């Protein structure tokens, strides 16, 4: 007699979290040394300078050193995401020269980590006036005419993070669960800052104090012993202070290096104290003295 009962489904492989998520800004571009380049060349087609190419090669060597010598496993691998702009794709090409083929799982162009849109062809004098207005208005919410605000970039980077977590949950980024996975995202200064803002739940006010990355600088978010990612595992307090992180933000990064996944850091003042300034002096518990307006 034929057994038509369905075969049992294979057990899904356990989710393997990346050991590191490394965020890299592109190398020096023609637009970084001469803003007039944007008036004749679309932003997405601005090329690297010879120095930018050299910076990217050195960044590749530095990143390879981080993931190989700092790895607990000899079976480390990398997966790349890259902005579609010419300068980021060229940066990735030079970074990739430091990695042998058997260490690279794959690479994917990701439009949502592209540069902030400043409009189409940019007139230098007009852009100078616009950027002066942005400083008065605030860097996060100011929207460039015909372009984007940092808040707009935040929204699309948030969408990318959702996709990234789906890829991780479904083990799309690695075939062998014994591999030590490292994700490298080659992007732009503002996109990287809002990525960190979204990931670590920083406020708009905290974002405003963040400094941009230098060309081909990178930030290493490393998985801590309890399952949280932290900048403090690879980077020093002095480095984070130079980036614009406050003492509270640095303390939170140190806490994350040892925290268990899902723990709540009650000592992070921006989680409650930013919104409620009466808790320290309040004796109100369980609804006592509450007024219904």
C-alpha cells in the first residue's frame, strides 16, 4: 500500500547572527574636493579621486584585518551591501581586493543606503545658501529643495534594516551555519549616521551632535557575549567621543557589549528622562495622585 502522507518538513537551521556589521564611507570623491563638480555631473556619477582609490584599498586591508585576526573562528566570511553610486561601487571594488574569493559569500547593490538626495544638478552658490539655512533649521528635518531631509533617509534606511533582518532570519546570507559572518555596508556619511541612530535608538537631538565619518572611515558594530551589538567592543571611548557620542551614549555602548539580548538599559536617560522630568521627585505609584484631564 502506498503511503501518501506528507513527508516531515526538514527542521529549519537556527538563525546565525553576523559577528560584525561594518559600516564604511566611500573614499574621497571629486565632489569632496570641488563642490562645482555637482553642477555638471549627477551626484550618483561623481567618481573617486586617485587618493580615494588609495583610501579604499587601505580600508579593505583594515577591514580584512578586523574580521580575520579578530575572529574566533578561522572560517570567517564576508557579505557586502553597497550603495548604487559610482563612488561607493568603486570603493567596494578596491576594498574587495583584500579578500580572497573563498571568503566572499556575495554582494548586493542596495538603493536604500544611497546618498541623501540634494536635488539634481547643484549650483554651488545656491547650495551654499541652502546649507546655511539647514544649519539654522536643523540637519535632521531640513529638506533640500527637490531633494531629501535626513528624516527621509532615516525612513528608507529603516526599511533596509527590516529587509536585512529578514535575510538574517531566513539564513539567506550564509549557507554554512559554522561560518563566522561579517556584513560590510559601503555607503555614505549621512546614511551611516542614521543607520546607527535607528539601530541604537538615538534621538534626533543626539543625531544633531554626530560628526560625519572621514572618507573610508568605518564603524564596527560587533556582537557582544549576550547577543547585543556594540561599538565599544572594537572602538575606544575616545574614538566614540570624537564621533559626537555623549558620555551617556558611550556608557550605553559599554553596557551593550555585555548585555543579554532583549535586556532594557534602565540607565539610558533618553529612554525616559528625556520625556518625563518628574519621576525623580515623584512618590506617585500605582495610579496614586493621578489626575484625569
